[in-house]
């Protein structure tokens, strides 16, 4: 990490296990806000690291995500991941409207129905792993396939299309300088696919999530075809990517921390609390995500942010803020309840949290029920970690039982 003028150059390419990125730790030590330079984009940005500062930026309407579109904004990937129609780059009241409509698809009844499907899929995948016998790669057998199958099933994606969708998702999240064209192609292919799928669901609704979203109404208001296609694409990306990474990351921590594993095995009712603490602790991505731009001069953490400045926040550092979480580098399932930022905050908090938590609870719960003596089949230092995308996760997790 080096300075360029008054900005700190931040490649954010750290991928050593689930250790906290030293560059982020150094930025936290500098103070609650710092000027940074990212690998792509034609401008520097502010990075806000403290919990209170991140909360302010994510809830203060003087900071806009919508206004970054059309600019070569500072980022980690050669090609911007988001599209201008995505809820991820909308501001209230437009984003609030979409979130209200989308929430109709994540009612308790809908999520309970999805959970039944997740249990069935998880049991099928674990049956296959048991039949193959040890050693087995948990990433291949469960972490990758369960989120892929789950989000594909709930969106109604045909089985023959699923491998292609997974390939596009992986391409879209690449960080290499030579991946820009493949990222752009993947984004175009995904948008075209979901545009066509939405048309089919309008003509012939089913029991899938796209049909539920298509039927969602607030009075006379409903999602149009383009909004529905982009919403489905957003759910596809988060469902494939985040779920796969976090199942592997949680499993790795349980397999390398005997006291945590014993806690979950002896007190299965504590699984949700353990998962919540692990989600706070895990540095689930590299660096930062989508920035905002200041619409007027704002002061944060003693720094004057000028109108037009780009502002990034770090949910990772917010989750390690010692003023919010005592001894934040320690995993403590018994720590007093306090919401973390792993799923975002404010108007851009992930709308599919109920589905994500159901998937994690089922995946880890069924895994430990089925294989009570599960263990790593290789030394922890031999586990290999992703170095190609913005996420952090083991590419293989060999286990035995």
C-alpha cells in the first residue's frame, strides 16, 4: 500500500485465508476516513472505515449511488459490475419502491417454501458426497452447487442453462486487467437471458420467484419487465456468489476451530447465533464495492468531502470497529446482539437476507447432522484460496469423516 499524492494506493488483492487484510487494518489505524486510489477508474475516492461513518454515508441522501452512472468511477474490476437499472445503484424513492415490491416475494410463507426446497437439494447433494466417500471436496459437493441449484430453482432457470449462468457469473466478478471484454460479454448475456425469461413468466406464470415478483403489487404499482429482469439478475449474482463463498468460509472456520465446532454440535439450537457472529467476522470480499458520490459538501470524521467526490465505505472495517464490537478480531457467539453490516446497511441492505440465512442454516446444519465427525482432509495451511475475483473463499475444501 503506497501513497500517490495525497491518496493511498490500494490494490486490495489480499487473499490469505480468512485473515483480515493488513491494508484495511492500516487504513483503520489512520483514522475514520482516508483518500484512496483503486486499480480502475479515473478519480481518487474517500474511504470511510468506522461503523458510525459507514452508517452515515449509507443512510444520508446527500450521498448518491445513482449519480455514479456514466462516470469511470473508482473500483476493483476492469468492467463495472452493475447496470444503471439495478436496484444497487438507485436512490430513494426509486429504490424504496422496488424494495417494497420485491419484499412481497420474501414473505415468511415464501421463504418457508424455499427452505423446503433447500433442504431437499442439500440432502441430495450430501447423499452424493456420502456415496462417493472420503476424501471429498466440500466446495464442489455443497458450497458451489447448493447456492447454484437453490437460486436457479427459485428463479425457475432450466437445468440445462445453469452451467452457462455460473460461467457468466464467474466472468463478471473477475479482477484481472485482461478480463474486461469477457465481463462485458457476460453482463450482456445475463441481461438478455433474464429479459427473455421474464417474458416467458409473464405469459405463463409458475411457482418460481420471478413469477412472484411479477405478481407483486402496491396498489396499481408493479415491476415492469426491465425492472423485473434486472432484479432477477441481481438476485442471481448474489445467490450464486455470496452463498457459495459463505458456506465454504463458515465450514472452514468450524473445521479449523474445534471449540466452535463443538459448540454447534452440542448445542444445535445455537447455530443461528454462531452463523451471525461468523458472518460479522468473515472478510467476505476484497476491499470495497460500489461507491457513492457526494451531492453537496459534507463533513465526515473531521474531513470535508466536496460535492462531486466519490465515497467508498468498507463493511469489513465497520464489522471490526472496536467502538461497536468489543474485541472485534475474536469470534464470540455470546457477544451482545448488535447488527453487523455483512448484508449491507440502509437503503441498499440485501433484500434477500431471509433466503441467504435459510440457505446457510440448512447447508451447515444438515452437513454437521449428516457427518458428525467431519474434519479437514489436509492441513489448514494447504487449503487454496481464490485470487481471481473480488470475493474471498477457498477454491477447494477437502474433507473426510
